[in-house]
C-alpha cells in the first residue's frame, strides 16, 4: 500500500503532452481511445500494439515503482519519460529515457540514468473482417546509463526487432474486445567484437482489453509478459508476469494504473510492482 500511495503521488508530479487518438482500423462499430505505452509507442502499458496514432508529436510521462529487485535492490523507483513522433498514418517513432533511484541491500541510495531507447514502427496491414492488424518494429538501445551504479543493460549497442498484432471485434453494439500480441528479439552488444559480453533474448507479450463503461473510455486490460534466455541479469532479467490494470482514455486525457505480479523463477523470488501513466492532450 505504501508503494501504491507513492505511485499516485509521483504520478501527480508528471506533466506531459499526449493524444489518446481514436483507432484508425474502423471497420467495426466501436470507437477505441488509445494511448502511448511506456515505450513511447501506441500500446497497452508495457507492450506495444500495431496501431499508430497518426502524424504529430506525443510526449508521455510515466512512473513505475517496484518495492525491490530480488538479490540486487531493497527499493527501486523507475521514472520513464517517452516521446512519440508520428510521421504518417502508419509510421511512428518512439524515444524513451529512464531514471532510477535505488536502495541496495546494504542501505546505500543511488540515483542515475538508465539506457535510452529509440524504435520505429511500421504498420503494414490494417485489420479487416478476416485479417489482423500487424506492424514491424526496429529499435536500438543506447548506452546512456550510469554503468558504475549498475543501471545499464548495454555497453555499446542493443538492437530490438519485434512484430505486433491485434484483433479488435465489436460486441454488444458499440463495445468491443481486443486481443493483442507482441514478439520481440533483443540482441545486446552483438555488433562489436570489443564488447565484454554478447547475448540475445526474447520477449513475448499477450494482452486482452475491453471497455467497462458505456462510452468505451474506461477499459480493463490484462497483459501476460515473459522474458526468456536472458543470460546476464541487469535491469532486465528472465521473468514471467501478469499485469492487470484500468485505463481511462479519451481524446485529450489518459490515466492508466496497473499492478504487475512478477515471478523471476530461476531465483525463486516474486515481486509486486505498481505502474502508473498519465498523459494530457492539448
């Protein structure tokens, strides 16, 4: 409860510009309000979706709190600021920076930057009655972190390649249900021969969302998140998670709050994480 109250307090300190745009795959009757993900791209909360929000600039501030990171931190706060730039109806770029405040197992407190990320997404297929909406993403992880404090994942460069899909079907006249998936391969320091380590791991996300209000603005969603084959534990490590949450979104406002339950498996530890996101449109 203490972490949840901190999350709500910090959320109120974030001022950002955003647009929660209507969906552009409009063969169905439902009008769907969308918002950026924590990656800066259009999505649910932690996963990206194939949908794009059209041309324009969207800045989104987000705060993610975790009470601890097993074997590494007693307390950990992660603040994310992301920028989404749309170039056309089907191409957008997301930029993301992170800042960490940690308290290690000995009681020492540190604050510093994490790695920055940039990703371009191309939606190559619209949804229709028979086909999913689908998009490809290509991204880079840049070594901007405070390495001495252990906040980084890469030494030289990381590459991300992902594919996303979505099927949103109308139910009960103006309502809908959405099913989403994301598959991603991440290669760390594999482009240079001088890096001290090289690895490649996979990220798989599956999501479900449906509105719980008559105007479709208030939605419930659940994400299943999994990271596998991560050999070197950093700020990213192997885990399985379920992330249920609530989102209120319209054309000018988005507020998302979720609780992520994480199972690290190999170290026999679990963790509850509270995540909040706020965006305002002007």
